[in-house]
C-alpha cells in the first residue's frame, strides 16, 4: 500500500469522513459536497454567522470551498475508490455528490500517517445527529452571505426553499384521514328565482309561524303560469315570505329575519323555510349511507397519529354534563383534557337574556389545572380580545391563532346589521386559540381559521367548531366545554354550565370526586341560628 504523508493529506478531513460516514450519506445531507463543506467548516469554527465586510466574507468562503474540494480530491486520488462521486465531471465542485465512503480504507490511510490514532467508526453517532438540526441554519447563513455579496447561489436558495416547503408525513396523513373520516352532509340547493317564493306563499298554509301544508293540486296548476315551479319546489329549498296584518312589504326584509325578537309585531318582511319532505328523506338516506361508508373506512384506517390505536373500534363516551355555577365549581374533580372550549358570558354593557360576569371573575377561574399540555379555545367579544389574551397567558397558554366566525342570516347572506357594536355593526365573532406545552399529537393544518355559518339563538355558536376540534385532537380525546347549554351536550364531550339541566356523569372516577366535593361543600356550610319568637 502507498505510504502517505501528512503534507499531502488533510488528516482532520479524513477523521471527519470516518466518524460521520453514515450521517453525510443520509438525509438531510445526502452526500451533497456543498452541505458537507458547510458542516465541516462549522465543526472547525470557520463558518461566521455575522460578517462586517461582505466582500471579504465572500472571498473567504470561496477560498474555503476551493481548499475543501482540493483536499477531498487529494484523498480520493491517493486510494481510488475510497470516496466515490456520482459524477467526476461537474460544472462546479459544489454540485458534486458523494455516494460512497470506504471507511476501512480511510482508517488505514489515517493509521499509516498517524500510527495508533486511527479514528473510530460510529462511536460518535449521537454527535453526528446534532448537526442535522443546524444544517438548515448554516444553509440559510450561507445563502444570505451570497445574496449580500450580489452573487446569489440560485441552486442553494432553491434547495433551501424546497426543504423548508416540505411537510412532514404526519401532516399529509392527517389531511388524508380528515378527508376519509369526515362525514359530509348532503347539500340541498336554494332556489334563486324571484317569482317562485311569491307564488308558493299563496299556496302554503301557515300556522304558528310554520308551514303546515302545501296544496299539490294548486302547485301543478301554478306550473302553467310559472313554468318549472313544480319541479323546483320538489328539488330546492324555498324561503316563503310571511304576510301578517302589520307587514309592510314596501319596507323590505327585516335585518334580523328569523332571529328577530319582535316577529309578531315587526312590520318588515320575514321568511319561513320550506323544504319538501321527500327531499329531506332522500338527504337523510344519503347521509345514512355515507355514515355507514365512513364507519367502514374508519374500521380499516391505519392513520393513528393523534388517535388512540384502538380508535377504529373503541366506542365514544356518551355525552356528560354537570349543572353548576362555573365561578364556584371545583375543577379538580374533572381531571385533564386534551382540548377545552370556553364561551364566557362577557359583560357587553347591554341587556341580555342571561347573566354576565365581570372580567376579573372570568380571568380568576382556575383553568390552568385542566391541562398539562393541549389546546384551548376561548370565545371573546370585540371589547374583550385583549382581556382574553391576558387570561390565556395567566393560565399558562401561548396565543397561537385566532378563528373568525363570519355570521350569515337566514337567507345565506352576510349580516350587515348586528345587535352589538358601538362604532361599527359586529358581523363576526372571535375565537382565540391557545397552546400549552408541546402537544405533538395534534393533527395540524387540517382546517382553516375561518367559519362561515348562520347565526341562531343569542350567544349560540356554530356547530362546525366541534368537527374542527375532533379533526384536530381525534374523536376519543377528552374534551371539555365550559359555559355550555343543553344544545352543546354531545358524545365524547363533558359540558358544564348553569344553563344545563341536571347532571349526567359516566366516568366513575369523576363521579366519585364530584360526590365527595358536594359532601365537603355541604359540611362547610354554616348552620343557621334558630330565631326566637
């Protein structure tokens, strides 16, 4: 074998190649000489993160690359085959890629020059993994230096953008699972013909603000004067105007429509929704078939990130709820949850059909004990956005997002006259999202931060939020809703609030703790003194 001398070979580079042979051939380096040179310079402390003179930095970087490439070629030439490149003839040395490193040959080469100090094999495997996390930073610094010197390396920038744009497999699987397992309700179109609603209003029997019946014979006769109305009435949703003694059609539609608090005395035009019974039955049948297919897909689904492994077969817990005053409730009885939703009764300084709380009462709630790590959603009014953010930070959360609910009216149009707002009418509501800890089990980027849904009763929030949350944390995760009402109770959720009737607890440990809490509270009540007559 040829006797090598230290004057010819770069011993530090040989040691580096031997000790990091696995790391330089696996992602994210993949044998790219440009990345190996950056890594090697980082190990030697030659890579400067900040540079005062950009031109001088570029000159140093060019000299460093040329020296590295020359040392690498000298090592490869001393023992052909010890380092194999994908192509020897490349336009630029930085485009070269190493596809094989003969560790034994390089170790013998090092031993012949420095006997008794041969570098080890994989004893520093854990150290080799550390530069992987900083490699992107090194690439970015190198790209910024090249750009500042007005000689941008387009290949480096393109490769950096490609690496940063790649999404982990967990994101891809999460979106695919959401598409396969999310139940989609059948869509029923809405008629947009101006005359159809007026014609149908004369054929309907209305009782107690409800459509009691529609005369089919008259509908067929009306088809002669208004062609297509019979078929349209059986295939689309129609909004029938209500004509009452006080109604003045010249005033136009009511701003609140079906949410009007004075519908029996309001002079504006209101509407009733007419959906043919046959259309409802067909939609229900299609939804049932889709639901069965969804369960079949769920049974064979292997996307378990964020789900329990037995999530395909384990049943959901039934709905649970407790009627209580949230301000005085003992939250320690509930345990921990993956997600918490709170819809506080913020004081918006107007008459509401329910009691409200002041800001200090809400921010002093011990919501910090409900999660070690997880996500919380907090509904806030326009005035209370900053108060809500401060409360989340007080409970140990970092505000990570804000969801907007765009309200629509009965006719599917954007609400332009809201009941709240001092300077502008409020046609949307805000939902703050806070993160505690590092919940890697969340299925990220499965939804958008916007909900477009019709407004209903006062303070009732859109049901679309529940589907969004279940796609985020999984259907079997423990979920808690605070300040809920009867319409909020649903399978898989635990709901508490003072507008819920009674209680229903299925989890044995929670029931036991709750009973003990009630007994302690009763024992701590002061005994009233008897009055003397």
